[in-house]
């Protein structure tokens, strides 16, 4: 039986889901699934049992998301800091992750039919040396092209570049911090902190978080729009400054000939795009090499 698609919503849950779906819905939700050990303590069960129920709760939550039409979910299942826990706990968590995520990946093909995509992201404790080198090379190569370096380029360099920023981020267990999770990507997301421990998370908790997103929707949207507009304006300003400098070098007055200015502007944008694509491709290759080596070492 499928791990995700087991069971459907009850009538009352379906009814409420339909009401919620009438409002603006988050397309991408991120979860910091926290509180497994406190749950185990509260229920007088083994710690590993708390983690196991936490993974099962993830499966159930994915099913709710699917039913609510949320196609993209990112979860924080393990952090680099968590390696500082006892070896027994880390090994137990890794076993669970292997077991549960491989089942999830097996279902990927089936889920694709529903437009669901699973990506496993990892934060590395240190930037691999060759990626540091690549960045250093990029800094050297672009020192004459200051207008290449922008916040959107930084977006494109992150592992999350294929995915839109989360609209909603939920952390359970009453902790009100992000613990280094998606810091850059959530600057315009609705952050919801809930006191429920992760293994006890319910459909109603999810609905409450979505309602909070809906209540803040217009403010979030406005903030995002003005941020996008500001980025566009800054890029345009940098390009215009670059063109003005070029025109001056060619001996034109800074306001220049407007046709020449337009041509230069188009050329400058096209060349920037080409340099950026080259850089991103090189970054992608370095990453692929790095992960291949990592897999060979850990195999
Ligand atoms: C979150 O629950 C799961 C992981 C970090 C793997 P915790 O294990 O942090 O449980 P609490 O927060 O100590 O209760
Ligand atoms: C948070 O883990 C990250 C996960 C839920 C995987 P912790 O519960 O250990 O977070 P901090 O260290 O207390 O912030
Ligand atoms: Mg915790």
C-alpha cells in the first residue's frame, strides 16, 4: 500500500478543504518538523519511536497537502547540527530516513502523475574547496562586470534554484527560530510557528497555518511585488550606468545617441546573460562532480 496515498480525507475535512481552497493557496509549503523527542517523552515511548512517528506524520501531511492542491513541499528532516547528537540517535535517524525516503522515492513515478516532485536537499557544513575556487574565479572574471552580480544571480546559485520560494513556512513544537533553514528563500514567506509537537500534527493545524497565510496574503504579495520591482529597477540602473560609461569611452556625450544607447543596452543584457549562463553551467558541473565523489567515498 502506498505510503502517501493511504486513506482520503473525512467528509468534514473535505468540506473544510474546499472552503479553504476558495481562498489564495500557498503553492509551496516548507515544514520544520520539530518536537519528536518531547513527544516521545510525553507519551513515555522510546525516542526512536518519536522519530518514527515523526516520519509517518510527514507521509500523512504530504497526503493532506496533495488533497489541498499544494504540489510542492520542502521539509527540514535533519540539520548539520543534529550530527552532534549521540551516535545511536543519529544512526537511528539515518536508518529511518533511508527506509522512509526510499519508499517515497519509489513512489515518485506514481506521484509524478499528480504533479508531485520530490527533491532531497542537503546543506553542507563547509563549501567544498573547488566550489570556493570557482566562486573566486567568478569574482575575478566578473570584476569588470559589476552589474552581473545581483540578488537574482545568488538565487540561481542555490540548490533551491529550480523551485519558487516557499509561500508558507511552518515550524512546530513552539520553537520560534529558523535554525538555518531556507533563510534566504523565506524572506517574503509567511512564517507560522505552532505549539503542537510534530508527531501530533493534525489536518486542522495545517488548515490553521493556511488560514494565517490567507489572512496575510495581500501584505505578503505586496512585499514580494515591491521587492521584485526594486530588483528590476536596480538592475536597470546598473545597466544604464554601464552603457553611459561605454558611450563616454566611445566619445559620445553621456546622454549619447539614443539609438546607440538602446543597441548597447541590448548588447550588454545579452552578454551578461551569456556570462551568467556559463558561470551557472560551470557551477552545476562542479556540484555534480562533487556529489559523484561524495557518493563514491560513502559507498
Ligand atoms: C525534530 O525533533 C526531529 C529532528 C531534529 C531530527 P527533535 O528530535 O528536535 O525533538 P525535540 O525538539 O528535541 O523535541
Ligand atoms: C531543527 O532541529 C531542525 C529539524 C527539525 C530537523 P533541532 O530541533 O535540533 O533545532 P534547534 O537546534 O533546536 O534549533
Ligand atoms: Mg528539536
